[in-house]
């Protein structure tokens, strides 16, 4: 059986409420079960959770089905990479110790079968969005993280979940296709291409499944999200393609 590499992002588990999140979690697990026999590597490209913060002895409750499935896959020898997104950047060592996942804080460049991949969640890249870039520096600052961490979990998690409830997905704000020269991640990718050769740029964050040819040898792919699209990318050793999951079973 031919092995493949899979990329997915923006499950936003926890949003907009428990019932809808649980339904989506089961759907994601059914996708993981389906791809598991052919999966050689799995890249989770950020915002898997709508909020995640690890206290020293406390982690957000829930997500047992997803974490159990990922543990099973990791135990079977499948490498799993977890990229910090803008909603779950406060991941520390819990997934490393309990599951064996590799945590990626920013970009990762890999080569597979003579194809070079530039991987990043996508937040804070390219021109514009200066206010978020300012917030990102604050959120990722070790001192700010320490100060948040000394809040009692009931207060800290409560505040964070309230803030996540204002997110684009929770409020069902739709993403729209814009001109290529206005797509920040496309602009960022083209700047990278001026310095080095990359075959595939793969991002999350944008929430729209997108595939844009940058030149004859390079393609930009945005993975989309799992509230409206259930989209992901599959690399078969030759080509990277966007796909859409439709469960074979009724949840």
C-alpha cells in the first residue's frame, strides 16, 4: 500500500459550543481512522483547538476522542507534527510527553521525495495586520505567559474561552476570495521564492481552501477549515492535492 503525507488545520475544537465541537471532533477522528492505513506522516497545522493553555498540572478538559486517536497513531509509529496556531500557541510539553508529537512554533522546511515544503500556520506572516502582529508578540512573550499562568485555571480558562467565542468561526464570519496580490500569505510566499526554491507552501489560518500556482515549480496551498469545508491536503510522493472529507459513516 502506497504511503502518503497528510496536512490539516483549523479544526477549532471547542467552538462554537460543546455539542457542535463534539460532532466535529468525531468527524475528524473518522477522517484520521480512514487515512491511518496509508499515513506515513501527519502534519496538524495549527488552530486544532479554539483555545489551549497548559498550566503546570492542568490542561483544558475534553477532546478525549481526538487525543486518544492521535496517541494510537503515534504509538503505531506515525510521526505527528503539531504547529502552534494563533488559538493554540500556548502548547508546551503535554503533547510531547503524553503522545510523542513534535511541536513546531513557527515555520518548518522539509524535503520529501525531492519536493521542498515550506510549512507554517500562517499567522503573522506577510504585509498588513500590524495590530495582530503586535498582539502575537505579547501572547508569545514568556513573561506574559507566566503572568497568565499564575491566574487560577477557572479564571484564566474562562477569560480565554470568552475571547475565543469572539473568533471568526464562532461568529460565523465568512471568508472571501480576494485578489492574489492582496493575499498576505501569497505575498509572503513569493518573497521566500526570491531567496530559495520551494515546491509547496502549505498554510492554515486563512480558512479558505486555496490552491494558487506561484510559478512553474511552486504552488501555494491553504488548507481551509473543518466547520464549513472539512478540507485537507494529501501528498502521494508526486503531487500535493487539496481534498475534502466525506465520512463513510453516520455520526
